[in-house]
C-alpha cells in the first residue's frame, strides 16, 4: 500500500473572523491534500464562499447544536469514500467536535477535544469526552486495519503531554490541559490504542514546537506557548511521516488565529 499525503490541521478560533484575516488566502496557497479545522463556530451559510465552498475542495462540516460554539471541518482535494460525523456517543454526537473522512488508504479525522477548567462542569465534560473517545480510537484502528486503511486523528487535543510541550510547565501543573490525569489519558492513546504522535517521533526532544499562544501579554512574541495541536497516527502511517511543520506566523499582526497550522507529509 502506497500513501502520499499531506495533511494540515488548525484551530481557526472562529472561521468567520479567520477568513477576513488571511485563512482564505492560506487555504488557496497550501499544498495540503486535506485540511482539518476546529473551532469553526459558524454555519456554512454564514461563511464566505472561499471558506464554505472553495474551488477544488470537497467540504465536510460538523457544526455544533449550540450556535456559535465548537464546530469542525475537513477540506479534501479528493472526494471521500465515506464520511462520519461524531463518534457514537450521544452526548457529543451534535457537539461539533469530531468528523472523519475515509480516503482510499487512510482515514483522516478532525478533533476538537473539549478545553476544561478545573473545578467546573467544563472539566467534567472534558473527562466524559475522554472516557468515551478512547475506546472509539481503539475500535477505529481495528476497523481501519481490517479495511486496509491507516488512521490519522488531527486537531486540537487540548492536552500538553510532556514538560517539553509547554513553555511554562511549572506554573501549569494544576491547570486544565496539563493535569496528571489528562496526561495519563493521552498516554493511553499511545499505549492501549497504539497511536503515535508524529511530531515527537521525528523530534523526540523538543521543546515544542508550540502551536498555540495566548493573545494576552507577550506570549507569541516570547514563544511562550503550548503544543496541543497534534497529528496522531497509526504506527504504519507514522512510519511514513517525513516532515511536520508548524506554520507559525512571522509576526503577531500576521496571525489569523491564536493557533498555527500543523502540516505533516506522509509518503512511501
């Protein structure tokens, strides 16, 4: 089985705003075969044509039932063989947090894992999502293997796994996104489910490269960020990954999101 594929993922932090600031131009220039977006926060009818129906792309959109919240998209140059919205858990089926497309040799999924806040219902929601999503990842890998496909789940995982994945790890040990139980869960994605973080396969040491920087203070200018946007693949596809690039804007004023696109190339 030969796979030649470039996948890019980015949390757009509201696609209506990002489209006005440079997303459409970026999409027009990317060499990616698949682009996954998270935190779209809009219906297709609310988006400009360059984002809702760009020429040369097939579009899959999974909006949230809560207007102005969440939402994921997948743009693919090839028409998918199959599309899936949600992962079968009733609470999250219409939450705009997960969509996948099946291409001839690979399943590409766009994930927006909930961001939590310690001691609040948001953290409880995040934990429920993680508990339901892990067995789905196990099942997805098994079914894909049976069908001769690899899998890559890309997106905003909202968890920094290691100290090398965020600049200020000391000050965030009790913060959502770097809690011991969250990191342990992501470790189970790598062990029990058997997936591979392709960035860390190519660059085991770090630090970073970071993919999200707060708009507050000088976080971007000081590169005080978090690596929470990841491409996590089945081992066979991870072996084929030849490069992972974080497309960090050259300057603060050139950003069209508080996240940067993460682009990986798989070949061989």
